[in-house]
């Protein structure tokens, strides 16, 4: 068994696809119209046949209070692995990304937390050798 799909709830799918591809560097995998919304997924360019991230609309009534509570408490909705948190932090800051947590060593892991502009906090992390 393995994970082939996971999702983040986004306030605006068009804004999300631009952020997740142009800024974070994912590649669009699927873009299927479904009425007002789309089945819109991205993948890592390092693993194009790997896990898809669904940029899922936030239209369900439970989503807004859930996301707001996580953000208010500073809890990331998802975590993405990077090769070097400090380098990625510097690159993303240069692109105007807002971070709610600068790179921090947390035992054997280095993490930072960013705002994805679509209502989520996203953690980037790596385990230095």
C-alpha cells in the first residue's frame, strides 16, 4: 500500500496552481473541469509518477473554520520535503513568499513554515545528514 493522492484545500484554484507551480516548483499533472471547479493536481518534478497533490476547492462548509483554526494556531496543513530548508527559504523569500516560521532546528529535522496564499500554512522540512 502507498499514498498516491493527498490534498490541500485552496480558496482559489487558479491562484493555487500559479503558486504551487510558479513559486513552489511543482508541475501540473491533471486539470479536469468539474462544473465550477476542477480536478487539479500537481506533482514533484523529481517524481512525476509519484504522489499527486490535489488542489481541492474549499467549498465544503466545514473547511473554512478548520483552516482558520489551523492558521490561528500556527499549524501547517501539509509538509513538503526539500533538500535544504535554508536555501529554499532564501529562494522563496526572494520570490515574495511570506513565512510564519523561519528555519528552525527541531532535533534531527530543520523546518520552516510558509503561507501558501490560499488559506494554508505549509511546512518545508529536511533531515540534514
